[in-house]
C-alpha cells in the first residue's frame, strides 16, 4: 500500500514539473509580439524567439500581429457639398508599431480605425462637390492618411496608405454623367477631325508652295539658258557678218528677215523705216534689176510679201486743237469740160 501511494505521489510531482516547465517556456513567432502581465500588471513585451515565464505568476496575453494589415471597409454613404449622396468604398493599410499601446490605449484598434476612417472621409468629402470628389482622389487619399496617422499614433498604429476603391454617385447622376462623357468624346472627335483637316491643308499648301518655287526656279534656269543661247547665236552671227565684210545688200536682206519677227510683238504700234534701210533696199533692188541695163530692160519692182504694211497709231488731238473751231468745208473747183487733161509725167528713177 505505501508503495502504491509513493508511486502516485511521484507521478503527481512529475506531472506538476512538466506543467511548470511547459508554462514557463514561451516561443514567440516572427513578426508577432506578446504582452506579459505579472500579477495583473504589465511586465514586459515578448520578442520573437524563446522566452521564459514564471508559472502561475506571469500571464501572456494574445499575440499581436506586427505586420502591415489591409482592412477593407464596406461602402459608406457620404453627402457632398452640393447635397448629393455618394457611396464610397475605402481600403486602409496600417501597421502596429507599439504592442503595449495597441493593447492598453485602445480596446479594439480595428474597430477604431474603421470608425475613424468613416468620420474623416465624411468630413473631407463634405467640403467638396461631386465633380471635385470624382476627380480629386489623390487629394482625398492624402488628407485621410494624414488625419488617420495623426489620430492613431497614440494607439501605437501607423497608417501608411488610404485608397478609395470606388465612388458611386446616384443613378440619375450617373445617367447625366454618361451623357456628358459621350458629348465630351464627340467634341474631342470633332476637334481631332478639324485638326487633321487643318494639318492636311497646311501640308497641301506647303506642297503647292514648294512646287511653285521649283517651277519658278526651273523657268528661271530655262530663261537664263535660252538667253545665253540667244546671246551666243547673236554673237556668232555678228562675228560671221563682220568677218565676211558685209555690204549694204546683205544688211538689207537681214532687215527683211527681221521685220516679220518684229511684227509678231503685241506692243508694236508704229514702225519707222530708217533712211539707211531705204538706201540699202534701193541698193538691193539695183543689184537684182540693174545687172545688165544694156541687154535687158529693167523689170518693175514688185511688192515684197514678207514685209508687213506700215501701221500708224492714231494721234491724240491736243487741247489747242480741240478748242480750235472746225473749218468750213470747201467746194471743189469747177472743171471746164472742154479743157484738155495735162499729160502724165512718168516718175524719174
């Protein structure tokens, strides 16, 4: 009997020792922290690794996650400055930096972050109209992060980022916004079409200008080359004529060849035949007609077909002639029917 009781006592002592050892050893995982209370008061914060406690005196509170956490809150109705209700869905990124403050300064830091985010969001968006709220997401995110980080600092929490997942306006406003967006897209399409047409016209005008410039350059080169060729031809003819010691007959022949070209000009109004040309023409006719005056009688001169008729421009009366009175018409002298007509005298050659 005593032996059985001894065995039971030994077993009880062994179990007690095992329990004491188990309760005195605590292994804290990485990225977590543990709060130890000794006799109901805060004693220390356990770090990751192996930690020793005093059994039945020290008590370990639930472990706290020290990693950055992401909390998505349900959509919250928010009233804008122009009295429109919009539904905003937010996401908050925060991290516990002080396990003791997160344990003893706030009872439920997750709920506190959610409520603080909602109230701050309503304050920020309440000062903006609908258009500003839809287009100022970065500004809203920055204001939320600053306010939340400042308010949660005493709780041992650091808010790193706040994002607005969605901003849903009322259905009626959504229809109006869709129409506005469609009109804006149509306007941009018209502007782009006009810009394209403008650019096309500019390019076409530039092309025409370049073509005109190139054409003018070509005409200029052609005229220069043509003038150089004509100058060269004139110089060659001039040299050939003067080297051959021309007489009046050759010069008259050259005059006759040049007159038709002069008559082709639109500015030719009056031709004056110089005396040198008349004398040269007489010499030319004498050369063709008077080679043998004794054997063959001189043939009468015939009209030259190549020589165009001489045209005279009508003269403009002067002011004195306009003021002079018109002369009275004179009657023809009476003719005696019995008188004889004077004989015609042939012209002297």
